[in-house]
């Protein structure tokens, strides 16, 4: 039996297959099932600062309801359920998962303000998360802001979170940076422990009959694997001490193999589990093991980075050669 143990964000994992943030990781029962099925770690659904602020506004409105009425009338007001307010439910899930699971529990955060990023990251860590994933999901549409402006702001807020939070931190990036490798290096220099490649933006569509803008989330497709696969291969030799997670387009054990060979420490699953249920994770794990046995690999550590750009002296040559070979095929 091949050894599937690996390390990610400085944490020991029993498997390189991680259940990433999705509705399936939002319930303790499902998290426990994913552990039993062979997940090496789980990433909880993102805590969105906007949702917390909306809850706070909702709570304020409910608390103030009837405040201008006669005191005698307040007894007729319904008892207010405050359990929904703020991040309480999310933090409760973090604590419950940490207490119930033996595998690492990674909390995910999508902030809106510098203060929000720092405050809620600290809350997640204090609730017991083994690590926190900073989900940099934003579309920059202000024509007055340059790429340098955007990156500087990101680096500043991430540095502030790093100062406040002691647990390992990863950053989930979009693929739309002008120089992904340079930005990744800057993150490493700030003390970030790992990268997750990549975020998938919601792409709106237009209904020409109703004139509505549809923002339905589409599950990832197999071809989406190629973009993170490329960047994992390019970044692995330049950031040997940084954890790299491949996300998007992963459906089979073969996809996991590709990610590991390119240099990923772990490969994340979400869409495939949503399509076919948590039990699919066991199938993907079995496919990985079968491939390793057939190709005489003793461990995933042995596989890691075998086909990264480290096999070429020049990363530019590595990327260029892939391009030339692809377009030269008849």
C-alpha cells in the first residue's frame, strides 16, 4: 500500500486529497463522513464579511422593533432568536469540527475591509481552526486603480492578518495577476505558508427574454484543471518551501496524480463531490492508489514535483517548449 501521508501548511495529512470549501463542508455530519472516506483535510465554507454585516443590520432592526412603543406593549413582542447574528454559527462549526475530527480543519475567509480581514481571521483561529485560507475574491473594475495599486492593497491587508494570526495562513488567488510568480514570492516573503490555485469567479450571463443578469454558479469542468496545473509546475521550483494546493477541474484520481507530479502538495475537490456525493472521495483516493501501485511509486512525497519546471534549467524555456510542442502537432 503506497504511503499517502504528506504535509500542507506545516500540518501532517494522511492523504493529499482535501475537501475544499463547498456546501458539503458546512455541516459536521458531512465533515465526519469526508474524514472517514479518506480526506486529508477539510476547508470550511467561506465566512463572508458582507454576510456578517447584513446580519448585524438585521439584528439591529429586530432589536429596535417596537422601541418607540409603550413599555407595556413590549411583552407582546416575539422572543428574538439571536443565534443567527454575526459569525457565531460559523465559529461554532469551526469549534465543533476541530473537536470532532482528527484531520486538520481549515477555515476560509473572504473579507471586505482591512479591519474585517484581521478581526474575523483572528476569530476563526481562536475558534480552533488549524489554518486559515484567505480567499482573495474580488473583481477590480475601477479604471483609476493600477495593478500595482491592487497588489499593494492586498499585500498590506495580508501582512496585517499575518501579524495578528499565529496559525498557518494560505492565500487563494485568482489567475488574473499581471505577474503571478512575483506576487507569490511577495506573499512568501510576508510569511504566508501556502497558495491555493485558483479561485473561480462567477461569470454572469444575460437572459435576453427576461432581461435579467444570471449569476448561477457553474461546477468546474475538466479543462479547467490545466491552468492551475501549469502554474503549480512553474511555481514549485521557485517556491520550494511554500505549500501549493491545486484547485479547479479535479474529477478523478488521475487528476490528483497530475497535480502531484506538477508539484502540488495537495489537490482539492469540491465540484466532483457536489455532483456525486461525499462517497466519491473514496473512489478518487482508490484511483490514486491504483495508479501509484501500477507505476511503482511508494509515496506521494516521491511523486511530488516530478514534472515541474525544475526539470528544465529555465522556467521560460519550460513554458515556451510546452507552447511550441502544442501548436506544432498536426
